[in-house]
């Protein structure tokens, strides 16, 4: 997709966001709090330069998992 390298945690988060999971659902599955996931989501989307659900889905499809 780009030269940007994502950590395994970021890839996991991106996949779950693309699947429509909420911060609370993601936190319950991977650990942490909904607030922590929200902060991670904001950082990740900022790094990727995306903001909409459609862009999240497109980004997730573009990464090799």
C-alpha cells in the first residue's frame, strides 16, 4: 500500500475497525480499555491519513496480513 510499516498491533486494530467493531468490542478482544483503543485508533488513522469507514476498509484491503 505504501512505505508505511504497521506493527502487528496496528494491523490487528485496522482489521477489526474494518470489520466494524467498536472500541469497546476491540478492547474486550485484544485487551486494554475502550479509551486506549480509541487513542490507538486516532493515532493509526492519523498515520494513514484516513477518517471514514470506507477509507478504513480500503486501507485494510491494501495491507498484507
